[in-house]
C-alpha cells in the first residue's frame, strides 16, 4: 500500500495546482529539467486515486501483509480482526438517533488542505504543502479501471453477493415480500446515501464513467459495495415473545467504504411473521414452533446491494440459573427453565409453562400462569402452582404445596407435607411422612401414602386413599370414594353419596348423609351412617354398624358382628359368626347366617331368618315372618300377626300378641301362640303346643305331643302319636280331637266336679265349660267329684281326688269284642256302676237240653243264699312284683259273657 502525506507550504501565496501545471508545460527548459515536476504530478494523481479506494478511517497495518484487508485468509469473508474493528467502529459511531457518525474525514481528505490519516510509507519524506486540489481543472489523463486492477489486483469493491440495479433499484433473492428500510450513513454524521448525479449511469462493476464517481482523472472515484463482518447474531426469544428487529441490529458489522448511507432491503424470515413498526420490524414466532430462525436481507448503499443473513432462535425454554446462595429468580411470560440450585431461593415463573427447580434449601416458588413443572427439591419448601395444570414435586423435607387454579398433580414425597390442591381436578400424593392434604374444589384424586395422614377431599367428587398408617380421611362434600388403607383409620364420608373403604386395620367409619357404600375391610371396625340408603359390607372380623334413617343394607361377613338398621326398611345379613342384628323401625330383612345369632326385627313387618345355629329371634311389632332354620332356635314373634317356622331343631316359638301362625317343623318344639287367634302346628317331633289366649287352632301332627288350647274356644287336633290334650279352665267350648294313637284328655287342673261322658264325647263343668272330644283313649279327672260315663270303647280312667263315680253303659256288641276299661286310681269314695246285668248259673246239660234258667239272684244274695253258685268271684293274684285284685261278674245279654274288674293292688272287697 502506498500512503502519501501532504503538508501545507510555509511560504504564503502558494500557486494553485492549475498554475503549477501550466508553469511546467509552458517552461522552455531542457527535457531533463521538466521530468521531476512531471513525476511529482503523476505520483500525486496515483496517490489520490489509491486513497479513494480505501476508507478514510482505515488504520495502517504496520506488520507484513498476510491477508487482504477486510477478508480472512481464505478470501471468503471478513477476517476476525476486521470484524472486531468494524463492530467497534460502529459502536463508537452511533449517535442517539441510531445513525453512524462519520469520522472527521472532511479535514483529512485529499485536496482538503488537511493532514491525511496515514503517516507511514512514502509520504514520510514528502513535505509537500498542497492547497486544495480542484480535480476538474487538472488536464490529466484519466486512468482506466482495468489498468488499476492490473496494478493493485482485484477490485476491493468486488463481492460475490453484489447485485446491481440500474436507476437506484435493488434486486436479489429475498423476493417481492421483503421489507425495505432506509439505512444509516457510514460516512460523517448526518451524511445521506449516495445519489448519482444527473444523467449518470452506473457502469459495470459499480463504475459510472463520466459521472461524479468516475474513476478517471477527469472525475470522482467509482462506487464500492458495502462490506459485511459476517452473519449477524440476534438474541434468542421465547415462544410467546416478539422480537423488535432494528436497522442498527441488522447492520451490525456492516460498513460502506465510500461512507454512503446503508439501507435494509428485501427482509424475509424462515418462519414466523414480520411486521413493520416504528423503529424497525416486529418478529412474531409461529405458534407452537421453537428452533432456529433465519432472516435474509440485503444491505444497500442505494447502488449496490449485498446479501446478508441474521440468525437467532425461538427457544422452548428460557434458561435462568441461580447460584449456590440465596437467589431471587424471576421468569418471563414465556416458558422458562429456572434452576435455583443451592440456597434458600425465591423463584417466580410468571407466565408460560415453566420448569422450575428449587434445588437444595428452603425455597419459595411461584409457578405463575401456565402449565408448570416444579421440583421443589430438598428442604422445607413453599410452592404455589398458580394458574394452569401444574405438576409439583415436593422432594425431601416438610413442604407446603399449593396447586391453586387448574388440574394439578402434586407429590409431597418424603417429609411431613401440607398439600392443598385448590381449584380444579387435582391429583395429590402425600408420599412418606405424616401429611395434611386438602383437595379443594374439583374432583380430586388424593393418596396419603405412608404415614399417619389427615386428608380432606373438600368440594367435588373426590377419590381419597389414606394409604399405610393410621389416617384420618374425609371425603367432605360431593360423591367421594374414600379409602382408609392399611392401619387403624378414621374415615369420614360426610355429605354426598360416598364409597367408603376402611381397608385393613381396626377402622372407624362415619358416612354422614347420603346414599353411601361402605367396605369395612379386615379388622374390628365400626360404622355409623347418617340418613340415607347405605350399603355396608363387612370383613372377616367384628364389625359394628349403626344405620340411621333410610333403607340400609349390611352384609357383615365373618366375625361376631353387631348391626342396627335404624329407621327405614333395612336388610341386615350377619353371615358367619355369632351376630347381633336389629332392624329397628321399618320393614326389615334380617338373616343371621351361620352362628348363634341374636336377631331383633323391631317395629314394622320384618322378615327374619336365623340361619344355621342356635338363634334367638325377636320379631317385635308388626306382621313378621320368622324362620329359625337349623338347630335349636328361640323365637319371640312379638306383637302383630306373625308367621314363625322353627324348621329343623328343637325350637321354642312364641307368637305373643297377634293372630300368629307357628310351625315347629322338625324337632321337639315348644309353640306358644300367646294372645290372639293363633294357628299352631307342631309338625314332626314330640311337641308342646299352647294356644294361649284367643280362639286358637292347635295341631300336634306326628309325635307324642302335649297340646293346651289355653283360654278361648280352641280347636285342638293332636294328630298321630300318643298325645296329651290339656282341658283348660276357660269356661269356653273347646273341641278336642286325639287323632291317631292313644291320646289322653287331661282335666286335672279342674277343682270342681266335671261330668265326662265318653259315650257322647262331652265334658261339662263350671270351670271348663262345655267341651267336645273324640278319639280319646284316656281321661283324667280333676280334684272334684267327677262322674265318668264309660261306653263301648276301651278307655283308661283316672278320677283324681274326690268321690268319683264310674258308670259303665256298654251297648251290645255284635262283634263280640273283648272290652277292657281301666281305672287307675280307684280310691275310697269312688263307685263303679254297671247299668245292666243278670246273675245265673251255667248248668246247661251236656246233651244240649235246656238248662235251668231260674234267676239265682235270690239264692246268691237273698235268703236262699248258700255257699255255692255265687255270681261274683273275688280273687287276688300276683303278676310279677305287682298284686292285682279281680272281680269277676257273670253277665247275660243274649249270650254268656264274663265281665271282669281289675283293681291294682291287694284289696279286701265287701258286698253291700
């Protein structure tokens, strides 16, 4: 490079360039004396042209030239040093309006009379005082650009990206959609862009022969293209942000060698949209896009346009990192990635779906708007999720986590945490530790996990699981599903139609109002419901269930369970175990299942089944239906018209008040109808059937039954078997039927005389009234003076205490039957009366002739009585260990018969 330094002359009145030129050409000196002046002029012209090819503020490179100025070693673009110098120059040249200030070139330009910038080189020894040069007046030959290229190499203004357009226009690859913006001058402050003179036309390579930028000796230098410092890098933005792109930003590193004003032409973007605004362009990202963005544009000096590229990125997250100390970090309205690291940090994510890391320490974190992902980290942290569907991890420590608005997911993790879901359908997990969790508004899913937790579902249809530990779990308002989990839990359903599950352990479950479904789980549990239609399913151990009003159902499972239905039509099933069930008010269904159960229907028309086992059943008020099922049951039907079946086993059935129907079925049963007109059936077995008060119907059926009609006009049917019918002292007309077997009619309770007529089948007395009977084989009198009338049917009689009379009124029997009547207790005062008899001798001759038919009575009892032929014969015989006294009487009623009276014991008899 050649640098020329010009200095002003010390002598006043220095000639002008034209004067010097004319003086030289007019001088008549020898040729040898003119060459020095010509050389000076030639060198001056060359220096002026060379100077015009370089920026006026270029610095001298004192070292050996290794690169072409403004290009890197490969020649492919600006060098790093050139870029740095250009950027520094641009910064220093910016004024408050954003324009680039032109350095004081006017005082240093050639022909200005001032000192040039460069000082080294050839001009160091040329002390030329030069006035301002008027180039138009110099009669110099114009230099051709081709010759300059031959001398200095390639044109420094050349550029592969250069695009020229005639008439001041620009063309390039940016397309018609590009944005144009007038640039900023790279010359002095306030300098405008380059404008060709009138009638000028740019020549090839940016030259304009004959114009003001002409490179010939007769005109100004040629235009040179803007120079660039490489690809422009702009700051990254978030997906929700916009970026203001200014002309200054796009011209970073750009300069014009000629000092012309630069402008931005044909600005386009690879994604998003550009909108022209005051001061530049506003870039708006494509919704949902993140990644690199390329801006393509042209840098123009109004004559030459150079293609340029600016790069930046739309990032998914804007990263903000804290330190190991106590930081205060604030995010943007976009999606941020904030890491507080160690220390007690304060983090505010603000807008956007952020990822926030509290790190170690006791942090305070606000997610702000957006769907945030928050890791509180180790320490006792406070976290507010803010708006949006947030996910929060509490980490180790006793954290306080608040989801606030949105459908949040919160994990308390280790520590004794406090978790509040807030509004929305939240998913909350306490993790290890004794946690306090509130679901807040919305349909929440809450898990207490390990530890003794306190959980409230709050409003909404929540799913709550206490997990392991002895938890206190509340569903609160809404139709909740509440689970105690393992441990001895307290489970509260409260308002709404809830599903409650105690899980393992000894749980206490409180349903509250609503139609609830309860699973007690294994363990010894207690359940209390409010009003509503509840269903309770018990576990393998002891459950205690207290229902309120409503139609409730309990299936209690194994264990000795206790359940009370309360008001309403309840269904209680004890299943296995010795259960105690009480239907209380309402039409209840009770089933004890297996085991020795205690069942009480309460008021209402109940259905009660004892099941297998020795059950005790109380029907209570109402028209109950009760079945004892197997084994030995005791049933008290209670008030009302009840039906009771003992089924198998030796049952005791008590109808109590009401018109009851009692059936003993199999087994030796005891049936007591109680008050009311009852129907009692002993069925199989040796039953005791008592009608009680009322007009009852008693049936002993098979077996040796004892039947007592009780007070009232009763009908007693003993059925098959050797039965005993108790003649009650009710002064009512009872009807007794002994049925098949040897049956006994027992009036032993009577104290006054009774007239018992076995011929007519009637018993009449003051105490007993007028009873009728049939199929009776034995009769027992009372303690009064009873009168027995014995007919043609064999009978066993017991007169009891009192002076009893036994009258035999035996009708003629054409079948010639043997007839035996038995008196079991003939005592002093008793009489036997035979209504008809005739004493005779049996002296029929052997030859068949008629015997003596004279009445031998007189000879037997009258004066003619002797020692022979007496009609009565007394004999005492010993049969086994017992003595019997016999009275044999000869009777004649068409044929010969023996009439014998057998008296137990050894007696001495006398005739009267």
